[in-house]
């Protein structure tokens, strides 16, 4: 497991006691459901394709997108799914096949932003302040068997998960519109330093305590994982 030193300090922003950052990237494509498909087990909206033009974004995500099983997918903490073009390129080399935008079911294919090592609670400004959107990194994706079916690779969702390159689920703090080519600026990065990948890999007791003591309004799943990891340290 890769570990990141928790050395980020700076200007407080409410409960997010971290720092401002100038890291910038861009949206390569905005992807919405192409068609709902039936797998052997269930219906799925994993077939995402690039949209033409701007797409409205509300508290529950891209308005022209959909989720089939809302018990697992969607909701305010999983409103938008982002995946890095750089990680998609890595998979293309590993699998020796093209990985098109939206291939993994992501809403935003992004470039120049380290999604895998984004810090839980990180804030992304996508587009301008007037019509753009503000997103918060909430948790890693937990892939299900729909991904294996969509890729045509047996148990690929386990391989995807074990790679650590799972992408990030985002909460919409400010709605608006998003389009391909929009800028992405990391506006704030909490000082606890715990990343999407570290949560996906499984929290250590130390990382769990950093999250629980951060003062962040953690996603329920993340808080649950952190509390269980912290309990292991007390046994």
C-alpha cells in the first residue's frame, strides 16, 4: 500500500482545515447513459458515452444520466463518478485494448488531476465560478460484477478493485453545468492526507483516526470503514 505523508497545512476553511492548491486539470469528456442493459443478474446503466454540449448537474448528479440500482449507486455521496484518463491509459496498456471515455461507467473522464491519490474531502471547482460546479471527493468506487460483464472479462471487477485505480465518487456542493474541456482546479485539500486509494486499499488504524479526527462530514461508508479499522487497533 502506498502511503502519503500528512504534511499539508494552511488556511482553514470551515471544518476543512487544510490548504488551498493550484493543481489544475480538465474534463476530457462528460459521459451519460447510452442505453440501459440487462445483465444475467440485473439491469445496469454502466454503458456511458460522451455527451454533446453542456450537461446540467444537480445535487443527485448529471440530469441526463441515470442509475438502475439506487440501493448501491447514486445518492448525494455518489452523485458523480470521476475517472482519470491517465488511469484509463494504464488499463489500455495492461489489457492491450482501447479504453474509451465512459468505459468504466464514469460520468467525468478527467486529465491532469490525480484522482487515485485525491484526498477525502478535497474540493474541485469544475468550470468557472458563475456557471460551473463545485464537487467534493467523498469515497472510492466499489466496483460490482456489472463492470466485469460490461468489459467481457471474468472477475474483472476484482482486478479493478485490487489495482487501486478505482476512481472517485463525488458530492455536488454547487450545481450548474459541465462540458468537455472545462477546467478543473483543486480548491482545497484537507490536512489529514488520507487518499481515495488508501481508503480503497483498506484503512490502517492510523489513517482511520486521521479521518475520524478531521472534523469532516464523512460519507457513511467511509465513517463505517474508519470506525471498524480504528476498533481493530484497540483489540
